[in-house]
């Protein structure tokens, strides 16, 4: 007897707001959908691109702080308390980091859909997973890996800088108040996660539109710098779509950091919707 496979069109992130029809599915199908999500996430977070991205983020931050390193070697004097935190914040505002963000966020998973289609792997995978589960898994894995590669890169670098420089820092005086540098880093980590998720999904979507894996790597960088050029040369009031404002929001933002997160969440939803439409057309006859 032939098994009939059913596709469920409702996106995963909308299901909590509706009657849980997915609970009416056969148990085997629910376990398969869970496997699709976890396998894509595991593939994204353990792949070579993800590990290279984290290592590259550490190298880029270190490179952008090279002048400070040279100065410390030349003048091995005690450093002020919290120097390691200041070093990270200074590095994040550098042009080197601005250059690297769209490139590194595209490394982990932006070519996954194109690779699946061109290799023929998608034919076997779709038969077992269903279209909606396949698309949801790819979107979740791409956004998560694009955000986490920047998040973990900064977090690991902060830990390394803390181990390197804290023994050289002056102890805080009893009359002074300790500066909560890590609490200043945390909002930047969240912003970097959403920036990376959006840029990764943007490249993911453009790659699906063109079926070109090189577009997956190049389009986030081109788009990112196009927004910077538009703001700095032509539209001075276009701060909402200015990537440098995303990482260091000025006072004009309503809700501050959370305002940027809301904007990036909307952009993520838009590109995810576009990818869903494009991917459904690409795999309609698979």
C-alpha cells in the first residue's frame, strides 16, 4: 500500500496562534518534521563555514585592535580598570568590523538551498520531510547560524581579551564605582545577532532567486554597503536603514536598541516570506 504524504502550509512560527492541528498528524510525521529542523540547525552550526566565521570574527577584532596591542608591548604599564571591555567596544565601531559583518554572516548557510537543488539531494529529502517543513527548517537554520556566528565570535573574543588584559589592569579603588562593561557588550551582542540573521537570510533569498551560490556570499556585502553609501552621500535623514546606526543606535531611535531589533525583525520576516514564495516555486515540481 502506498503512503500518502501531506504538506502543511502553515509556517511553524504561526502555529502557536492557531488550533494545534499539527498534533493531529501521525506521530511518525511529527517526529520527521522535528528531525528536519534539528538536522538543518545541526548542519548550520557545526559546518565548516560556521567555524571559519567564528575564527574570522576573532581575527578581525584582534586585527582592528592591533595598534592597542603594539602600544601595550611598547609601554608595559598597568592598564586602567575595564580596559578589555573598552577595547572590544572600540573594535566594534571600526571600519574593519563594518567591512566584515556582511561577509562573515553569509559564510555558514546561505548557499544551502542552492546546493540542495543543484546536487539533487532535495528530491530525496522532500519526499520524507514535506515542503513546508523543509522551507521552515532552512529559514530557521540560516537565520540562527548567521546571527550566532557574530554573537559567538564577539563573546569568545571578549573572554580572550578578559583573560589577556585583566591581570594587567589596575584594581578599582574603594571610592570608585566599577564600570559594567559586560552589560554594555550584551546589547551589542543582541544587535549583532539580529544583524547577522537578516544579512544571512538576505543572501539566502537572493541565492534562491538567482540559483547562484556566489550571489549568496556577495549580495549581503553589496546591499550593506549600498545602504551606507545612500545614507552618507545622498539621504542624510535615512538613519533607519543605516547599518552603522543598527549597531550603535543614536538618540533618534524610539525604544533605543529595541527599536533596531524591531526593525530588523520586520526585515527578517519580509525576506523570509520572499524566500518561502521563491522556494515553493523552485521545488513545486520536484
